[in-house]
C-alpha cells in the first residue's frame, strides 16, 4: 500500500517541478544550517570520558592574601605546589593526580641538527589509570618512580613513530634538552575533547606528545609552559615550590556522592588548618566540580556557538513556515484530483497518508540537499582560526540525524496542509470540474 502511495507521490511531484524544487531547497537550506551548528554543538558538549566523568572531580582552594578579597569570589582555578603535594599525599580519593603543561626540546637519534619542540605533560603516576589512557606498548610509571624522581618517559604513538617506530620505542633512550630518559610506554591514539584536564591553555588543545613524572621534570627544570597567578613577590625557578603562586592542575577520583561530600569537608578542614598555620589568610573558600561541571564552569562552549545554533534553528523554522505555505497551495490546487479519489472510495485517512508520503519524499530530497550543505558548512568551519574548528567533522549520527530531521520536519510541516486538503467537500469540487 505504501508503495502505491509513493508512486502517486512521485507522479505528483513530477507534475510541479518548480514548486517541488522550491520546497526541496527551502528544506535543504534550513536543515543544512541547523545540522551544521547542531553537529558542532553536540561535539563541543560531548562527555570527553564517557563512563568515567561522573567520578572525576576538580578541587579548588583559596591560598591568596587579603588584597582584592571578596566574600563571594571564586577561588583560583589552579593550586600552589605545597597544596597540590599535600592533597596528593593525603590520598583521600581513590586516585589523585597533580600536573602541569610543559614544552620540551626533543633531540632525536637522527642528529642534533634535527631537534624540535614537543608539547609535554608533567604528571604524577595516577594520570594514566585515572583517565583511562590506552597504551599501545609498555605502561606508565609508578608512585615509587614519582618519589625517587625516576628518569622515565611515555610517548604518544605519533612521536614514537617519528623517532623510533612505535613498536621499537620502549626501552630506547630519549634526550630532552640536556637530560636523558628511558621510554617505558607508548600511548595509543588518545585525544579527549574538550581538553578537560587542563583548560588553562585552551579548551580544545590536542593531547601532549611527551609525558614525564612531575617531580622529575620539576627537579630537572624541564621547561614549564602554562598559566600562573601570583601574589606578593614574583618567584624564580629556584623557589617555585614555595612561591605564592598557583600553577598546577589537580584531579581526584571519588567513586560515590558520599566520598565527594567527605572530600569537600576535607578541603574545608584543610583550608582551616592552613589558615591556622598562617599560610592562608582568607576564610575557607573551596569548590569541588565534577568533570562536566568543571567544563560548564569554564564556559567550554563559546556563547557565539550557542547563539549561532539558535539562529540556525530559527532559520529552519522560517523555512518550515514557507514549506507549510507551499504545501498548502500545492495540496489545495489538487482538490479536484483528491475529490475523484474520495468519490471512488478512498477514505480521508488514505488521502491523508498519500499526502504525507508525498511530503516524506520532499523531506528526503531536502535532507539530501541539507546533508551536502552541512558537509560544506563543516568544511568551512574547519578553515576558521577558532580553537574548536578541528571538531567540525561529520560522523554517523550526524548523517542519519540530518535525514531523520529533514523527514520529521517536513512531515510536521505537512500535517496542517494535508488535513486541510482532506476537509474539502468532494461533491462541491466535482460539480466545479
């Protein structure tokens, strides 16, 4: 039966090519614009660590002096070295990691003349198991390696391939500046977006290529590269550990809401203790965001993207209103034809389904046009200098969603015109023929 309806629909659409083309273009433009922005918004708001994010938390403390103090102000987004180490060694969570971004000089085995810069992450041992980092070969370092400042390194698959070949990198010596490290692991492809674990340099940065134990990197004065906020005297590299500065990121894994509540109370008690010791001057001011809450706190999705998405959806609505008008004209002009069908025994329901089948074909054609426009729109976004531009890529859900949205939107737009056409009196229209 539906095959018969679609056959009637194809014949009807061929009889009015201009009107059909106008509706297909209107649907295609609206779908193309809206799906382009919805795809970008979906990718930007995606959970970077599905299955783990609900247990990962980012704590904040306020160790600053009283200058500029506001009772309702937010604490700094990073931790001082002393606080990061105290929280790390307290081990109040299932896992915890302190870290900072770096930039190292890689001296490849091919010769000193080919040295180059590479992005680095200096972190404590729980970085890899906490974030579920996949290993191609080898593994990460241990807490004992942290304590004894072991000279070990983990590389990304891309850098290992470039230097030695990923399957031969483990056990090789890696020279970073003037220091040598033994490679103990190679990470498989891993690039969570947004770059949740350190949003200070950018919310959509790529994952680093070199990973070193935090204590080792700081002791060897490997170059740090990141945001730092200080109060009082400006520090030097020699006194960074005792400086009045925040420059480290810190994450903790808490498996239950009860553990999160206990940890928040621990942060308050810790702040009170540090205030009693004279390190903290301000009243306890702590925060504990889960991963998705931390992204929301840092406004990972730019307001411009949200506004553009709303404008695109508004444009789709305008296109649908125009489609309703065009369908109404088209269906009402066929009143005589539809009345003949009614006179030959077709029910109102059958005519209604026939008109919806015709609309579905228009929606499919509009979806195909919209899909092409969406792919073009995503390509244009990738050419922009915005930090999230690399995320603008089509995937399976986007392709299927475009066609589904086009058909659903067109069917919604066709309900009133089809209902109105079915309400026409066949007898009166047949007398006019």
